[in-house]
C-alpha cells in the first residue's frame, strides 16, 4: 500500500516537469497570471501591449512591456514561447483532427 502512495506522489511531482510552455501571443489573463512573477497588473500589461503592438516576435520582446525587466524574463524564459496566432490555431485544429 505504501508503494502505491509513493508511486502516486512521484507521478504528481513529475507531472509539473513536462508542462507545456505558455504562448505569450495567445495566453489569456489567467494563463499569464499562472506564470511565476506575473500578477494581474503585469498580465494585463502584456495583453494590452499585444493588442496595441501585435504579436511578440521573440521571448525577449516581452521586456518591451512596462514592468517586465531582465530578472522577470530570466524567470520566465524556459516556460514561455512565442507563436503567431495563425500557427497556434492551425496546431489546435490539427490536434482536434487527430483526436477524431
């Protein structure tokens, strides 16, 4: 019985390691807030910047957003990605078709 619980705990701990990167070009307020160092104000600033200036071309472009500096970008670098909306939508459609 204790082996069963140990396996469950290990599976739970390892599940966070395989987490997909968050696409900052399509992420919602809630998705952005789930990132370490990003609260409601920064998430809102990211979305407003994206709406005003268009998609981010690179992860480093995130530093153009007020309140996002080098340290925040270092924290986020491995957990965020940039992908244009059309490409992201194509990926979603492909995944949906694979399931059918």
